[in-house]
C-alpha cells in the first residue's frame, strides 16, 4: 500500500487533489481511497488530506501515520506544521516550489505549481489552482499514469487548461 | 457505471436508482452532500421526485409520513441533532407502519459541539421500531440503501429502515462505486394500508389499551419476520448483483479463539487488526455487526469476545457489549472507543485484543480500566 499525505491551506484544493489522485489511481486499475481530515476549516487554515493506493481493497480508515509521500502545496505551512512527521525512511517529499528543500537528507522533489497555474491564468477567486498541476507531478513520480491523470482531470473539469497544467508539471519536474 | 464516490454520494446515487416519489430533508453536517446531490438530480431532471426542502428535521419526517401514508416511496437523510429533533416523528413512522427509508450519517451529540463519527445518535432511536443497518464501505452504502427500500416495503415488514454510515470516516471518504440500474429488484411500491379516497377511513385515532397492545405486538411480529425477509433480499441481491451481505461480516472467524465485534468503519479496521494479530500468532477473527435492529443471534460460543462500542449508555455501559452479553451469554471485554471521531487505528484494536480482560470495561485513551 502506498500512502500519501497532502498539506495545503483551506481553499487551495488539497481535498480535490486527493480525490483526483484517487480517481487517476482507480483509472489505472488500482484500489484507492481519498480521505480529507475535516476540522474547523476555513480559507487559509492548514488542512490535511490522505490518499491510499493499493492492489487490494483498502480496509484502513484511520489517518495515515507513516506516509510514503508528503505533498506540500504551500511551503509556508512548514513554518507552523511538521509536515515530515511520521514520513517513512524511504519516503519522499513533493514541494510546490521553484527550489529544492535546503539542508535535508530527505528525498525531495519540487515543481513550481503556482507558476504553472499563473502562466495558464488558472486562477479561481484570486487563488492559483494547484490541484490539477500537482497530478502531473505525481504522474512523473510514477504513482499514477499520465493518461489516467488526464482522464481523471477531464472527467472532473471542463476547462482544458487543467489538463495542460498537469502536462506542464509533468514536463517541468525533474526526478 | 464504475466510478469513485464518497459515501454520501453513494447514498444519493442509490436513492436515484430507487426513485422515491417524495424526498423531504433538511441539511446537516456531515449529511449535507446527500441532500445537495439529490437536489441536483431533481433539478437536472435525472430524478423525477418531489423534493421538499423543509424547515426542520421534524418536518422532514412528517412530510415523509404524509407521503408514505398516501402510498408513495419516501426517503430522507439526517444526522445527530437532526435525528434527535425528528425523534417524535421517528416513533410515529414505525407505529404507522410506513416503509420510509432514512440515511443517518452517524455523528456525535453536543455539547461539546462535535461533527465526527459516533453511533449514539442511531442507538438513541433503538426502541422506535425502525430497522437499523450499519455500513462500512462506499459500495455497501449504495447496496444497503437500495436493499433498504425492498426490505421496508415488503408486505411482511412494512417498517421503516435506517441506513447508518459513519460521519466523515465514510460519508466523506472517496472509494470505488459501481452504481447500476436495479431493474425489477426494486418493484413499484405498494403500501396496502395507503390512503384510498374511494374508501375513506381514519388514520391515527385514539386507540384503547387492548387495540394499542395488539398494534405493538404486530410491530414486534414484523420485526421478527424481517429477519427472514432481510436474508431473502440479501440472497437475491447476491445472486443478481454479485455482492453478499448478512447480519454480520465475519473475517477469519472459523478457528478464532478471540473475536472482535465492531460496527461501521471500525469493523473494517478490525479486519486489518486481525491480520496483524494473526502474523503475531494470535488466533483472532472479527465480526462486523451490520444489523442492529433486528439484533442478530451471534455464534460466539467458546471464544473470547472483544466488543468495540462507538457509543455509550451512561450509567449502564457500551450498548453493543451489553446487547451481546444478553443475547449470547458471552462476557466480552468492552472497549469504549472512537467517540466523537476519536482516532482508532488497527494497531490500537490489536492492542485491545492482546490486553483483553473478559467482563471488564475499558475507555480507550482515558487510561482508566473500570
């Protein structure tokens, strides 16, 4: 089982990113669950969502304690939340950032999702859309396939720029 | 169609497939997505139901009672305080023998104000005459909601059915869902005592002790008959649609020396705990209790029993633990866990099994053994 924890702020689309990732994994023929943790959410507050992907039906409902991958959609959260908590030794971090994680031994990947969204003018209510480009980065990491990512996004959003954003993140991220 | 959906969306999809004539509901966290989705179906013309956005849960059940008394298939959904607010009408629906189907998204009761999973809300309606089933996956939420209409409307039952799903833990989780056209598995509704303007009669008049007593016995007789009806409907469902359900879902119980009994999503988490325990050489199994009313007869003879109650009856104990004690004679280790959405992992459940003490009660996280 591959376990992913997504850190974002309320309104940035972390919950939708989890759902899209589960859908893409499902289109790949895997079992997947997406589970947001709901607290007293409001726009801007740190929020967490979880995704589990497996070849077998998933019977675990508790929160992910030891993620294989941590996604940080807003790196300013790292000042207030220990996003690396419980991360597996062989785990990895995916940052929405134009630069790498400084001074860390962790396996880290980065891609400027915000820049990709802004370049495509993919902005809703003043916030750049991060949940569709991040799917491209996850395809690059091999967690889901790029065709399934595109299918999942097309099924969910009519605006084609969402698929373009995922493709751009796939191309831009180095692994 | 195979897709992914939340538990709430699965319930809404099953309601769409069952095509109730009247749906009356009031939104409440974490049930809101069910009524939003149904309202969208109705607005888009995908579901030809009369959707009544009432001003309260009491009115929601009252509207379902009126529509059902007129012979129409009815549905509502609620949670927690909403369920308690409709309590008077919940009794009335069963007493009037109306096959209303209700989804209840299990949520704790305030204060303190809490929107997360707990089963005390459903258990507070235990003695109303409603059948109650608890589900554990998105697919089961769909399947059980469909079957609820068949069971409720069966001529030997004619009692309302409550489909319970854990707030957030299931209502808001996304899993795979096969939504399908049930065809004649859900035949047109026929309520034999429905209002007939050609044959006027009085509904709900003053009833003397002798007749009242017979009406009450008739409810219990139907509740007992429902055991066979449920089994028949679940068997037919398995034959036609390929998924089997029963009063419990048993996992690795055949040679188990200790059995964990839990409900809802904790019942699934318990299966993972059983796998962990088996790896450590503990002969554990799990029984996920699906039907709470009618309460099934469990075969637990000769085994240790660990019951996880996501509920509590103050001054008495865990409702499920005591129900199992009184129906089987077992002396379970009664674990009170998960109240108000408390996080309970499979490792925690394995720990309950390893530290069990038959006949004792343990409040998880409180560090008291009572």
